[in-house]
C-alpha cells in the first residue's frame, strides 16, 4: 500500500500568500516596481562599466558580473512570481519548478563566492596597493570568476541529484511565490533526512569557505587601516570597501537562515519575508549601493553622458 500511494506529481501549485484580489494587485505592483529598478540598475551598471574605459579595472570586472548575477536570479524568481500574481493559473510543471530551483541555487552560490572574490580584491587594493594590478591580474581575476561559477555549478548539481530522489503523494501545493528547497522538502512524503544532510553539508561547506575568505580579507584590511596615521587616509581606505562590506552583510544576513534550518522549522510567514528580501530586494539594492556610494561610478555616468552630448552638439 505504501509503495502504491507514493506517486510522482506532474506539477505543483504555487499559492504564496495571495488570498484576495487586492493583495495580489498590491504585491504585483510592488514586485514589478522592484524588478524594473533591478533591471535598470543592473543593466545600467554593466553598460557604464563596458562603455567607460576608466572602469576597466579588477573591481569593476567583478562588479559587472555581480550585476549580471543580480539580474539573472531576480529574473529567474520574479518573472514567475509576477505571472502567478497576474493570472489565475498557478500551476508550474515539475520540470520547470526544479529548473527554477536549481538555477537559483547555481546563481546564489556563484554570487556568494563572487562576493568573496571581491573581498580578496579589496584586500589587495588596501593592503598591497603598489602591487594591486599585479596581484589582481586579468588571469587571476578570470580564475576567481571561473572558480565561483564552478562551485555554483557543483552545488547546483548536488542539489539536482538529491532533490530528484524525492516523492510527493499527499499534496502538490507549495505555499510560496517560487520553487525553493525548504518548502519543497517540507512537501515531500518520503524521508528527507539523508537529502537534508547532504544538501546541508555542501551548502554549509560553501558558506563556510566563502565566509572565511571574506573574514580573513577584512581582518587584514582592518589591521592595515588601523596602522594608517592620517585621518583622511583611514577615511579613504574605509570608503574603498564600504560598499562591498554593506552588500556582503545584507546578502549573508538574509540568504543564509532558510537553508540552515531543519525542514520541520519551516515557517510560512518568516521564510516568505526572507525569501522575498533576498530574491527580489537584494538584487535591487546592490546596483544602488555601488552607484550611490561610489564616486567613480558617478563620474563614469557623467563621462558617458558627455560623450553622448558631444556628437549631438557637433551636429
């Protein structure tokens, strides 16, 4: 009987917390606004870095890829959430659901290690400024970038292998805006202990490794800054890493806890808020953080605008 009752579902239903038409309209408007800001901010950042030769440096090489990741995983999650809020069809196929989940895992883990690579860049810029361009050579930057994507792919592959073993028999309703590991694990009617352990080991190892890279880099940076005698020198050094430190704090502070809790502690309300924040709000904040707090980006925007005005004035 047990074997007969365990069937593989063909689709899931993403319910979220959209009980009324008014709530759906408000959420749709809010999510669409945040997504448009993310698209404009991320694409604008990539174009500014591409068009301005002054920004062809290691830190902006990483920043352009950070903007690409923000745009990508926001699109992976937000596009389906907007579709569910706008239409009455909340069904998502089994394949599409797991594709969305694993794409998000890949992009999120990649971003995690990309932020760690950016911490190494800030370490080289502040602790060893005279050899900065040698230490952060094009080859070294590409190696760090490739390593970030490779680790993201490995974590995503492990996630695919583990989650594909699950069976769903009692319900196919996911009370969430998107397909993510915690609510899907909570939905499975088979024993998920081994799956949770394996996913936790790989996710925990990746998180720990990236946190160690960030922590070691900033301990060295802080030590170097404290040795600077002039106030203006300390202020300049702090400003050089302030944007990255803020982005790291926000990212790790909100993206971690849903994946380090056991399945039974999954909370619809709290996890909903956290999920919306790290999938929709953080991708919007990153371009703003690096634009509003960065004089070089502001100056680059002015130079790009002046280049566009120049040909028009000649005409």
